[in-house]
């Protein structure tokens, strides 16, 4: 499936060919902190299927719990997190943040990882008062 993405200010733009079966929710505490929210939704894309069209993301390097380094790319102007990237040996994969994709509504997640740190109130979302706009 062809997707296009951009950061909030539009200076970073990219496109990718993705497999919708690789859309995953991550409940790890790093994703909670980086997103400023309860979880993060990403899709794993091999390097050759990802193309940066405009902009120059800034990269923050973190060491994953596996011990592997990971570059987390974001827009230096608007702060949007656009993707994470494997580093070091082996093929490079991009972990594209689904919320940056124009097609995000068509990409329901197929799995959830790091559920041991998932916020318990997520299961109650249907019971929380819903307001159509602000
Ligand atoms: Zn931006
Ligand atoms: Zn995570």
C-alpha cells in the first residue's frame, strides 16, 4: 500500500510502500514519553521502501532495551516524531509513526507490544465521556 506522510509544519515529507499487516501499537514507556501520550502506533518499513521527499529530520539516538542503538527522527521546527530507524548491523528498518500518514484512518493496528507497561485506563475508553470537538 502506498502512503504519504508529513510532519505538522510540512517541512518533512516522505512516502513509503507499506504492508498494513505491520501496523503495531507500542505500549513501552519510551513510546509513552516520546509521544507525550498513552501509546504509539507505528508501521515497520524496510529501508528500500521508504523515501524522504523533503526536509532534514533531526535524530535523537537512544539505546533500546535489546541493547541496539536506534535513531529517533523528528522535525526540528514543529517537533513531530516521524520515524525511528534501526542502526548498526543488519538491514535498516524504518518505524514510521502512523499518525504522520495521510492514510492513518485506513491502518488499524494488528498487534500490541510491550503490554506489560500499557496504561490500565486504556481499556475504559468507551466509558469516558465523548465530545465531537474541543
Ligand atoms: Zn515540522
Ligand atoms: Zn515503544
